[in-house]
């Protein structure tokens, strides 16, 4: 078993305290209290502060499936006719009925900017710390990569967003910010990633594994350029990743095995650890397993799942005969404790034995080498058509899956083949929604999603328990390509504009 990174254990929550008192003695800081004025001084404190940001990514990532898989044609829900409490939030995402008051979109917006607070605070304190220049530079690279990653999510979800790169010193100052154009947001992302590429090492000692690396910065930079259709720049960044020692594992199942973390294919995983009660665990299978499975899927007496992020009929049917990834990624049903087969599908990638109920040990892959190969295949095709190199990258991924190589495809057919391969290879790893938005124009995406919605309404993946769909379920409109700015934010800051259509 590989040694776990110390960032799995260390998490820092820093309380920033300000005072407006005039008396000098009230302005003095208690040296026993950790505040921004007396922290960030030593190298250990700097490392702890960066670890705290990694720690914030763990709970944030537990919920990203809602906005990237569940909302797409990859996943639906195990419908619960007896509990409609999630209607205003989770089901609003699934059925494309979200609005500025949808709680889960507000949570996404607030939690993302919440991590940014500690990123920017730590960055601002680095120059005055007593840490070595090497640690300062590495820490700046780590923090800027994470900030770029967060803004990459924000700009894809919301379009124009507020850019904050310095700590906010007062509530009044916060009201001065306005949304910046998408192009400006991407400039900030690319600037942060270019710094990270030059600042980060290619690898770490075993006790530091799990931190972001030069490879993660380059892979994310390639994905950003691919998203903005700067294909030559994407190829340049991604080609550099291929020189850093990454490779495909022989067995697809090994990618997700908690006993095989941070392997050769892993470029960046969110680090979780189970089998303890430190609060740094994952719990994906508890969210994804079928309702009323009562210990038949999760091996604890009486334990059922949330029934969320259920694989759709469509993605199940998409797997080719003999695809070795299917049984790893999903199950079409399970045998209950009475020996009866129950045909409710569920995600299986994050379903591994664990010793404490609710506490799993599964990391979550953010970037892995198969993703890089498929991005390269796509970008090369857009520039030069399906060259031998592009086809080779696609077929490397297919070969590992036990599938025959593809050949003889034109540019359009190859583009579609790569998108399909991404859908299967990276299923339930939070790529599908962004892939759809990146590769389809507005009207094409509206038509595509509404056609999927009609099919899901006509033949639901799971039983509706006699409850019909509402009139607007699975009706997708063009403005829903972007999420609304939460109404609470507009109420607080009246200068913020709302996305059209809301």
C-alpha cells in the first residue's frame, strides 16, 4: 500500500478577525490565538495553510457530481415517491428546473468562493513569511493551480463571474466587485496555470504525494485551451504531459482501487482516507447506491443508498460488447437479501470494502492520463484531422478496455468517436456536462438534451412509483446552459447582473 500524503491529515481553518476599536490595547493580538496577523510566519505554518486549502477541496468535491454528471444524460435518480423533499434542489438539477433560488446552485457558488478566501489570504501572506524560497514558490504554484481550477468551474457554470485575487479587507469592499467577462476570467486562469507549470515539481517524496504537480498544471492548462478552442496551445501543453512518466494502467479496475492510490495514471486525485474517524473520508457509494438496497450493495446491515446519480438506460446501452470497463463503472442491478434480482442500476467505481459505516477510502480522480490522451486525440483532429498519432491515442484507451481499434474515420466521425470514448472511459468522473457544452453549439445542445429528455420520460431508467413527470421536467431551454447567479448574491450586491433568461 502506498504511503498516504500528510495533506490527507492536515486541515487548517483560519478565522480572520478584524476590529475597529480605537484603544491601542484592544488592537493587540493574543499570541495564543491563530489569526492572519500572527500566522503564516514559519515554513510549517505556510505548509499547514496550503494543506487547509486541500482540505476544503474534499467536501467541495463530494458534491460536484450534481453539476457535472447528474445534470447530464449520463445519470438520473432512483425516484423516491415517498420523499419529495429534494425537489427544489437536487431534482431541480436533474430535470433542468433550476432558478436563482435553487439551494444547491447557491451552495456551489458560495462554497467555491469560500475556498478562494483561504487561497487568496495565503497567497497574500507568502512574501512576508519566513519559509524558504523553495516552499514559497511551490506553495504559490499549488494555490494558483487550485484557484485556476475553481475559476474554471465557475466560468463554465456561470459565465461572467467576479474575479478576486486578493483578500477582501472589509464588507464594503466586497460590494465593489462586478462580474468580469468570460474572456477575462480565462486570462486569469491561464495566467495562474502558467505560473504553476513553472513553479511545481514533476513529483514528490512519498510523504508529499497527493499535492498538485507540474503534470496537473499542464493537463489542466491543456483542458482549458481545449475548452476555449485554442487547439494548438492545447496540443502543446498536453504533449508535455506525455513526457513526464505517466501511463495507462493495464487493468481499468486498478485505477479506482483504494489500495492502489496515486498510481502511474493518476495526475491529480482528491485525497480521501477511510478506516478512521478523522473526517477526511469519502462517501460516494452511500450517495450513489440504490434506495432500499438494505445492505445488499453497501455491506452493512440495513444500509441503503441515496439513489442519486443513477446511470441512465442510455449510457448503459452505449457500452460495446466486451467492454471491460462496464462492470467496473456500473452495475445494472443487484440481488437483494431475499435472493431476488432488483433492476436498479448504480455507479460501481467507488464501491469498495471499508470498515466503518459511512466512511469510505476512495479517492476521486480529477485528471488522469487517459483523459490527456483523449484530449490530445481531439485537439489533433481539430487541427490536422485524424492523423495516425490522434488515432493511436484513441486506440490506446480502447485497447485497455478490450475493444477493437478504430480506423478509416473522417474528421467528423472521429470527433464523435472521441466524445463517445470520453463518455465511457471517464463515466461518472465529472466530465460529461462540460464535454457536452464544449463540443456543441447552443441550439445543438438544446436539441440534443430535449431529445434525451423525451426518451427518459417515455422510458424512465427507474420506476416513478405511479407519479407522473411534471409538465416542465426534462425541458431544456437555451438559457439553462449557464446557471443563474444565486438570488442572495444579487440581493447583497445590487450591482451584480443576472444571466439572461432567469
